[in-house]
C-alpha cells in the first residue's frame, strides 16, 4: 500500500511524505513514490497512533460505578466486590467496548492488566488493534493461589506466542498484594522467557507509608532488594517517589507509565514528571481504567499531562515532549516498534483532518495536537497496515451492537451488589 500526499509527523517534524507499507510495516518514506493500492492522504496530518501504556480495559463496564473516592476505599468497598463477579463474557464485551473508545480517539496500541485475558485477546483479534496483554496476579500470601495464578499466566503466555499483534507480560498487581516469594517467582518466569513485567508501584502515599512501617523501606527500595527492577520492568504510576527512588529506577533502566487523570481523580497525587525526565527515566502515558479516569481517551490524557506540570513552570513538559511520551514513549516501554512513523516500524497511524477547527490555524501543529485536538478530527486509523477506522466508522466490528451489549453486562454486574 502507498499512502500518498499527507503531512507526516516523523523525527519531530511535519513534512510532506508518501508512506510505503509492506506486510504491515513501514518500508519507506519519500516524495514522488509510486505503487499500487494508493490511498490519497492530501488534506490529512498523519501521526503515529497513541500508545495507552497502562489500562484495565474491561473496567469500562464500571465507568461511573464508584466515583469520588480515594484509591484504597474505591478498591476495597467498590471495585473488588464488583470484580469478584466478573465473567468471561463480561470481560469480552467490556474489552470490545473499551477498544471502540480507544480506536475512535486515536489509540492503536494498549497495555492491559486485568482478568479473563483470553476474552480480551479475542476482542483484540476481532477489532484489529494492537495490544500487550497482562494477566493481573494477586496472591496475598496464599501459596496455593500463587501457583494457580502462575499457571494461568503461563497458559495465556503460550496462547499469545504466535499472535502478530499481541504480546504478553507478567503482571504482579503491586508489592502490597503479592508476597515476596510470589514476586520472585514471577520475575524468574519473566526472565526465563524474555518477557516484560508490569506492576503498580508507589501509587499512593498510604502504599508508601505502609511499606515503610512494615519493612522500613519504600516500595521501590523493597523491589530493588529482591533484584526485581530492571530494564524489562514497567512501573505504573510512580506518584510518590523519593529522590533515592528516582535514582534507583533510572539506574535499573525501568520505565514509568504516568497516569495523571486517574491519579488526580483518586486524589493519589501528581507524579514528579519533570524530575523523572531529568533522571533520566523512560516515560510512557496511560489512562488507567475507565472506572477511575473515567475514559480511555489519550487525547485528553496527553493534554492533562502537559498542563498539570505547568504548575512547576510554563516551560515544563512542552507539547513536543508530551506527544512523544504518548506515542514513542509507549512503544519504547513496551518494547514494540510502534509510536513512530519511520521505516521498520509497524504501520500504526492516525489520519487527522487538517481542516478541522481544532487543527486551525496551523501556527504550531504539535501544539494543536496536544492542546486543542478534538476526536472528531480523527477520520481514519490504521493498525498493521489495515484501516480499522475509516471515515469514523469501525471497519471490523459493529459499534452500536457492542455498546448495547456492553451496557447490558455493565447494568447486570452493578445490580449484583446493590
């Protein structure tokens, strides 16, 4: 396929380029390229798709079911009781529902940590999106449960091995929900199989204070004492970090996924992003789940990230940095060739109507992408060289039926505890 005549964002600049795609991969960028199966991209700004690097996709069913609560009350009193009743079908329709929102707001790849991940994998296959899949595991010191969870993780890992658009990670929920022995087993499995580990870390002040009281060390220090932290560790949140924590994370090569809107809504705090970037630490962006955000819209998440750090100074997290974190940063954290429009990378891209009011005037297109872009300006979305959204219509699934079915499951789920 040849994408011809678009204004392409590549290597930090907007340039008129044709994009040659072969086998779902960008083969070349140039001018005056010729070929068959040409798509006329004149009038479009073409950018890499957003990478939602931390979410809980099926929680889209729980949007609005537990608002205006701090994290630990939200989990214990609302979310965990609801999750106890989740079925395969709930997670299948919840995953489809979340993917609809992500594709229509320009996300082409996501990193999911949740339950019934075979249901989510099915939804990924059917919609055409790209995903990293993580079966969330919790043992709470129960050795039998730990072994059951490891077996399930191994099963899903084997299931994903031959998937072109799906990769797998190990997913210990957090240091406070996984025993020391379990964390060591998880990391041993990940290293033996060359896969990444995805964990919640230092999300709330309570989490840090509890760990300091119990072990006289921060959660970061605790994980490091287990030799858990390395370049294949993805840490979600990283809100409450000491200067020593930041140095440790940087020296070990871990990535941090910043989830600003969820952290704000749950009153967890604001991650020290400027300090993390200075460390340096690789940063990605995530929405967290739609039960705590309450959306999976990376357009909104990127703008929020750029704005909240202006409290430290107007030049902090400029638009170019914010957009890079939301795209390239995610690809780097996940270890996938996504988030950039350059030869050798997957052909995952978003076509934005350059004439849409949110993209005009065009004094600074990168500023428009971060500060003013509206989802209606996104006309087409491509993943792996295939259009999964065309003229704002999903090409592989029926949006209306997904929304209706997902809401049926959402209503039935909430009724169980009310």
